[in-house]
C-alpha cells in the first residue's frame, strides 16, 4: 500500500522516471514517510495506553540491592523498554550511584536505553521484518550486557566527579497514577504529542538520507566496498556512525536503503547501533558526572563491540 | 501565595511546563510564586530522577512528563 503511494506521487503525479536517480529517491521518500509516520502514530498511542508508567525511579528501586547478574539483567531489560529523555541522564546516573547500583550496571542501562526501544522495534518489524529485528535486539542486549561488564573491569568509580557521591536522594512521594481509561487516553495523547514532536525531525532526516542513498549511490560501488567481502567495511561504518547522531527510529530508513543496495547485514547493524547509541550531545551531558577518561573508554569499548557484532553477522551470512 | 517550582535541568519540556503554569495562573487571575530549579542536588533531593517535575508548596505533585492542562489548573487554584 505504501509502496503504491510512493509510486503514485513519484511516477504518476510528477512523471519521474523509475529508472533515473531522482524518481526512485522520491518514491522511497514518500513511501517511507507515509509508512513510518502511520506506524509511529499507532505505536506511540497504543504504548501510551497500555504502559503503566515505567519511570526511572521505579527502575532504580527494582534494581537496587540485587546480586550483580540480576541487577544487570533488569537494567538491560528495563533500559530497552523505558524511553527516557537524554536530559534525564544526569539525574538518572546520580540516582543509580546513590542507590549503590554498580557503575557497570548503570552503563548497561545507558547503552540499552537509546539503542532499543519499543517504538523503534515496531517500526523495524514493519520495515525490515521480524527476523532482522530479532537480530538487532538480540545483538543490542548482548552489547549492553557485556559493555557494562567491560566498563566495570576498568573500575570507573575513580572517574566519577566528587560531588556525585555527596548528593543524597530524598524520599520520592509521588501521588499514585490515575489508572482510569480516560486518564490513560489523555496520557497517551500527551505522549503522542511529545514523542512525535521530538522524533519527527530525526525521522524525516533519516528518510531523506535513506532516499538519497537509494536513488544516487550506485549499486556496483556498494557491492564492491560494503558488500561484506572486505574487513574494513564494518569499522568504517562504526566510525562514520559515532559523530552522526540520530534517534534509533530515524536510522531505520537509512538501514533500509543500505540493505536494499546490498550493504552487508553486519555492516548495516553495526552502523545502526553506532548512530543510535554514541553521540556527542549525550557524551557532553554525561561529562557533568563523569570525567573524560571514562567517556573515552566508553566510546572505545562500544565501538569495538559494534565492530564485533558487524563482523560476526557478516561472517554468519557468508 | 502559592509557591510552585519546576524541577528540571533546563530541557525543552521543562520550559514548556514552566510556561504552561505561568499562563494558567495568569488566566485564573491568581498570583503565584513560580521558580525554575536547575540545581541537580535540589532536584534529586525531592527524590526525582525524571524531569520535568513540579513541586507545589514543597510537595512533589508530578514528575517525568509535561503535565496535562487540568493538572496545571488544579495546582494553580488548589
């Protein structure tokens, strides 16, 4: 259906040629714009309706005072289902530290949270199918688990800013949530407004980049350099993804276009993870609680992990 | 006079919340003392990790999202 909307606009209304460059690019843009935004509206509203508020405060209470492996499992799992605004990462970090949650577990949470979320998962299934979605989510959970463990091995406590240890958290006395359908409907509409308001630029940008890739990058060039035959495709994709930042949802159309042109699966997954997880704004926010050596280590470890994921999948695929 | 504080590190959602409360007070013709709190230690002192959060007369009433218009009107009138 969305395919035909794209065809209608690009080839009928504007009379572009399906064999040129602009035609397929525009067809891709219109098709993905319609598809992703319909999915976004439906998913965000439904999630808002059914979600009993999964707040960071509750995550913290669920994780504290558990053995390490349980805490990490919860941190990774809850990180994957809890969307939180990156402006909350500082209070969240301090809140976790104050609760005595090991830093490695906190890092697991900070890795899982931007990389995997329910909105991105549903859109991934809609665009790339459930098998690829399962691969992405599975690999993401593994990276979050072992990434946090690896951070812990370097004793990152010594790099935490001194004031963080002084802060004491007050008792949170939030009133109980209103569980009636009317209240949840209102909450869901609010979510729709804030999330779409926050996401749409990333999604349009992602679709635009995907469309340019789809229309203008020659397939022969892609197959030669990014087809998975060369080892350097994966690190190149990861390094390119670090300075680039898009929301996990925004990077999906780019991945779609890359796969469509024959970029190797592992290379594409590594690129998606790198774009969604590592970003300069996020690092600058975290810098307020932890010093540069820890952040540099965080980047290096994650980049290595994404490369392993990429090479692993490329190797399995061949 | 009612004292309302908006807790948040200064992100856009905190700004929206602050403006919504100021506007609601103006419409209701109620005078309130409205303050932005960006100090992280104070924010966490209320047990809040997700912002924006709202404190009315030293009591936490909301955290983690932009509040709905009814909620805002309720705080202003009280």
